[in-house]
């Protein structure tokens, strides 16, 4: 292990979705390879994709992925503030791994508690920095939002507290890279500008040497070195937390594969539940809210939702519910996970107005269960047996509801302490609260067995992910001046 202490490093952006999360994960792996003990940190994240720590606390999925790249357990201090949108105007606020209530965007950004929130964020960082080095920090959105900067708890105010070397990431594939980079740097205060150590151009298509003149121009305009030009890549697969990545997923059925349709809910959460299944060579997995595409699927999965009642109403109004009914009636497999499990039941009750003013709503009625939404959230990592199989499986729970069986039935999962989860109607109709259940080969093989003669696929998903982190690290080393990076964070 390298005992040399390094300053934190922060990757900030000209805007959202420029590749900060993936680049942060790649640097976590690089520092780990080089003998350091890195850890990721993002002060505030907004995402419906989350994960649960070993001690039952919640954080953004991206930070869990980055911790995996660093080969350390994830902890809530890596993402002390998580915002989970429940509708277009309101988000659940998760602080230090636990929900503290719902707030509108106006309430959250304009409230007087930002000072207290920033104190909590700094305390989380300090705890992490006492154990790991370097801390690999990720910013959020753009660093030059003038109307929000004085309330910012995520970007350069956090970099200043940490003493971090900050690098600006720009997505050249979106166009306008000169304006976005120059404008972003020009709008910084002198103190903010002092944090900046360089620029990384991301998602360049073609031969990077063609941008040499552009590189020189950016350096002259900003006074900062362009430390790397990263190519656009599709052959490295890192779990994404941003739902924008769903636009790249297949949207239709194909011949010769088991077609699995994941219902594209408006508030779809934890779509990384399907990454392992998507990579199975027997499967064509696609996200859709088109009834005609649902009709072509052998397996239909209703995923998690941050607003089960709102999404339940939506699928009843857009024809998706009828398409799910028809698929079930035709004998095809229909599975619900978390919010999707709640939707499969007879009814959903919200007596405490956790999600909406609607206190009761009929579900799809495909399982004899009812759900009562609760004010308290369940967050657990779990080991379990799937049905009667002795093999140990793993998953995690994140939900704010209790689902009760209305008639006796078999559970989907049995935990070591005897607790059970889910309702198994039959091999083609079941629901569970367990995120990550589809990462387990025995579950996948059970689902696919009625639709393919191909046997179980020997596939180590964890080994696959480790190789992806190494490939990402290799790519960054090839295209980024690592000597310059190390010089900027040397103490």
C-alpha cells in the first residue's frame, strides 16, 4: 500500500451528463491500482438510482459504483445528501443515509437550513478523508450557475473546503465546447478559479490529434492546461445512475432471443436492476411504454418507482396496464420489483399521503396482496434463498411500504433469520421488494427456462465488472496526462 498522502481531486462539469460519474469511477480504480486507498465523494446527488450500505443507509448508486471501483465498501458519507424526485416539483431528501422529508425545489434551495446542510456535508467529507486518500470528488451539474452558486454545497465551495484540485469536464459530443468551457471558467470568482487545475475534453469522436489546435486555443483562452482528450466509447460498460442512459437501450423486440420488456415508468427507479439480465446472451432486454412492444415480449417486468401511485395511474391511462393484463392472460411471465410488486397487487393505500393526496388506488390485481405506504423507509442489504433453492443469493431493499398477502401463498425469498419477502403466484407471476434479485444466476435461469432450450450461462457478473473498471482505467491512462494529475495533488 502506498502511504503517501495525496490531496483530494474533484471532477466538475460545464453541465450535467458530461461523464463526471464514470471518470470519477475510473480515477478511483487508477489510484487503487497505484497502491493508494481512494474513496469517492459527492456532496449532493439527485437520482432515483440508489443503493444500500451494509449498515442499512442509502446513497446514490454512482457512489456505490465508484466505491466498487476503489474496491472498498460503500458508506453514506460518500454521498451525504441524496435527492430523490417524487414528481416534477418535489424530492425526498435523504441526509446521511436516512430520509428527512420531502421538499419542493424552491424549499430546498431557498430554505435557511443550507448552512446546516453544508455543515453536515463537510463533516461527512472530513470523516471520509480521515480514513482514505485521495478522496475522488464528483461535482454536480454546472459550476457556473450564478443564481445558485451562493447556495452551492456540491461544487467549488466543497472543493475549497477540501483543498481539492479541480478539473473541468466538457462533453464535446454535445457541441459548443469552446463556449461552454470558456464561459464556465470566465464566470468563476478568483477564489473559485484558484481551485481549477485543468480541463478534460470527453466523448471526442475520431482521431484526437485533430483537436490539437482546439486544445491550444482552449489553453490560451482559459489559462488552464487541457490534460486529456477522452474518446467516445461504447465497449466499456459501467453501471449508470442517470436515466438519460436509458435512451441508449434497445426499444423493441427482436427475433431469436427471449424478449424481456421493462416498463418505462415516468419515475422509474433503480434501473441497474436489469444490467446483469441485459448482458445475458439469451436475452434481448428493452425499455418501453408502447403496448405494441409489450405484446411482443415473453417476459414483462414492472420496475421500481419513486411514485407508485402516480405511475399506476399513468399506465392505466396510456394502455400499458391493459397490455400487461393481456400478456398475463396469454401465459407470459409478469414480474414486479419493489414499486412494480406493489402495482401487481389488488390495491395500494397511502393513508399518510407519502406520495400523493390519493389515499387508495386499485392495482393490477394479478397478485392477491395489498400495499400500505409507510412514512418509514426500509433500507437493508439481504442474503436470501430464491424459492426452495438452497443457493445463497444477494440483494437489497429500499421501499416505503408494507405489502400484505390476502390469501396464503409461497414467498419469493426466504432470509437466513426466517423472514420472507414477496409473493409467488406461480412461475410466471410473482413480485418482490428485492432490488438486485436479477443479479443472481439462479433467478435469471428460472425466468428464462420456459422460453429457451439453452442451458444456464456460466457468467461471473462481478468478474465482468472488475474487468470494465480496469479497461476504463487503461483508457484514462492512455489519454490523460497522469504526471500532471499527480503533480497537482501531491502534498
